[in-house]
C-alpha cells in the first residue's frame, strides 16, 4: 500500500534533480578552482556542462513537471497554483537564461581575463536560482504530490512518464544524454569528476 503512494514518477524527478544539482555545483567549483590556481578553466568541460544543462531539462525534465505532474496536482491542490505558476514561469525562461550564460562563457573564452568576473557572477547567479527552483519543488511540490495523489493518479503518472521517455513523442530519451553526462564526468578533474587533478 505504502509503495503505491510512492510512485516511480516522483522518484525520477528527484533523481534528475540530483544529477542536475551535481552538474551545477561542479560548474561553480571548477570556476573557483581555476581562479584559486590563477589559470583559465577547461572551457571544453564548461561548454559541455552548459550544453547538458541547456538540453536535458528542456527535453526531459521540465515537460514531466509542467505537462504531466503540475496539471494533476493543480486539480487536487488549488492552493499550490501560485507556486506552480512561478515554477512554470522559470521553465519558460530557462532556455533564454542558459543561452545568456553560454554567451557569457564564450566571451570569457574568446576575450579572456577581462570577462572572467562577469562570467563567474552570471554562473553563480544562475546556479543559485536553479538550485532554489529545485528546492521549492522538493519542499512544496513533491511532498504534496505524495500526499494527495491517489494510487490511480500515480499509476496514470507513471504511464505518462513512461510515454514521455519515448522519443516518438518528441521528447528525447535518457539514453541520448547518458553518454554526454559520462563524458563530462570523465573530463572534469578530480575531486569533482573522474579525470586527472586539474
Ligand atoms: Fe522545475
Ligand atoms: Fe524539477
């Protein structure tokens, strides 16, 4: 009975948050490490990280929340509508914000030192806002979903999530992103990733 109240769909959202949070925190750590050692960061790794953060949530994560979970939860918890409106708004703005950050990274890479501080500031602001977004979902949305969604809802949500993984629906499959995630992990220097110390 308890197991039925803990749908896999909600666990998948949490797992994706953890992977994204690890990527975002690593990005900030890499920048701090490069500054401490008075050298330029590994731009290949940073570019791959931002590409991943740009592509993965847009293709896989946000649609699960905005299209599948939120509409169900809105029916059961109308009092959470303003929170979900704010989160939907973040989802809509996400692509524009990460593109701006990618541009700031390119400026740092091509113009060098004079653009380092601007990119660091932009990256820290972006990461803080993203982590806060996920924290709100973990604090207010997921517990409410576990509380109010019945077994039927959970079943329907799991089925919808399974369909959402199908590339035929227009959403990319996890398998598409897994090799990129692994490559970033291998390229990022220890202790962040698995590569040689930076
Ligand atoms: Fe979200
Ligand atoms: Fe999320």
